[in-house]
C-alpha cells in the first residue's frame, strides 16, 4: 500500500476516534454521493468504473461502517435537524444516489433493506422507463469490449473520423489497469463534446444493450418501501449552466412534472447534473420552488451552507472498501 494512502487511512481513523474529530462532527451532517452498485466488486475496481461504481461487498462494508459511526437518517431529516443538538449526539449521515441506474434497485436496494438504511435517489427523468442510454456508460463499455470486438472497432473508427482517436494504450492488449485508467481519462475528455455529438456517438454503440435506467414501476416499488425517496437530477442530464433561460426553465419543469406523475412524494431537493450551477441557475431553481439543491463540492453540512449549493462527499469503490479513506475525506470536508 502506498505510504500516502496509509497516512490518509490512519488520519481518517484518528479523526473519527479522537475527541477533536468528534467535536468537529458534533451537530454536523454528512451527505454521501453514490451512483451505481454493480453485481461484483472486481468490475467496480477497474479505474474507468471505480469513481462512479461500488461492488456489493464494498457497499455492504460501507453500510456496516457508517452505522458504527453515524446515525443513518433520511436526507430531509439531516437537512431539517436541530442546529444545536445534544453535545453527545452522534453525527448524522444520509445516502444519495445520482442518475437513477437500474442497479440501484437490483443491487443496492436489497442491502439497504437488509440494513434498514434510507437513501435518496435523484433521477434523470428522460431516461426512466426509456431506451435512452447514458453516453459515458455506452461508450465506455463498448470501448472496453464487453459487446465484442466488431462493435468496438466500429465505434473506434467513428471516433477517428470525428477527430477523437483513442490513445495508443487502449488499442493494445496490455495491462488491464493501465488500459482502464486510460479509458477513464479518455471518457473525461469527451465531456467537452456537445450533447448532440455525444448522442451521435451513443447511436454508434450496440442497440442490444439492456436499459441502464430504472423504470417507473421500480421507482414506485422502491418508494413504497418507505426507505427510498426520489428527486430530480435534471430531465436530460444536460449541464444547466449551458442552457439559456427558456431551455433551463423547460428542463426544470420537465423533470418536476415527470416526478409528480411517477412518485407519490418527490423531494423538494434538486441535484445538479455534473454538480454544475451558478447564480442564474440557483435563482431559476428557487423560482421553481426548490428549497434545497445538491452539488458535488466536498464538505459537510452544518445548517449554515447555501441551501441551493449543498456539499457532499463522493463514494467510490476505493473509499467504500476502505472507509478510513472516506473518513479522511470527511475530515477534509470538515475543514472546508
């Protein structure tokens, strides 16, 4: 294990188990940001999946750990908690999932039920119950080769034609970790493309891939359990700061209306796609009567944050399987 990782893990352990760390967390809330829970941990460990994915063993390990150190509460309980709790009260933690992946129902939900941990799932509503696909998943897995070499080669040739050739390491059958890391960096570089270009690329991925998002029946089943509530993560998952006022209002209204139709009690909380927001976006969000909104900046919640720019702590396969690293991230957030 690298020495820097060992130091971070030791610092995280000391933070949660020292009087100073406990004082810093007194009255605070931690909002965790997750995306996917895959069917196996080995798949989640690859670098191009690690940041957005955790495996079932790592996720269950995370649930055991947070129950030891925190009170697991709903997001609204955390946001509306007493600002001056008992000095001996444990800090609160709430789980959030972005996008609305189908594996939230298949792999995460059974473990949440088993451990009785509530969670909030934020849906990109255009994808729910449709064949529309998330571009980064479709491109990444096609380029990784899970749909076969012929379909992979077809996509590679299309990327070359539009001036986005793959880095050489991805064209070789070399070290799996190196290729996966190169793929993660390559997918990150594609975020600069327009939504239209990304849709075109997705159309060059195999049609036979299963729907990647929840459907509305799954949404209603999870909501009926009482453990899960749903909120909006955009309609099309487009970056809100890049929209003009008319299209911004349309995007906000479309996700709001879809949730009103598909859920019994949608959350009064918005979750920004990619975490991107500015003053104009926050003003329009307030005009649509959202009380809170979640970003991606690292920090812990103390009740004095901008309610339309709430901080979260991201969870990856690496930090879920090594929660002392997550504790280190929480300690850094506590200083922000």
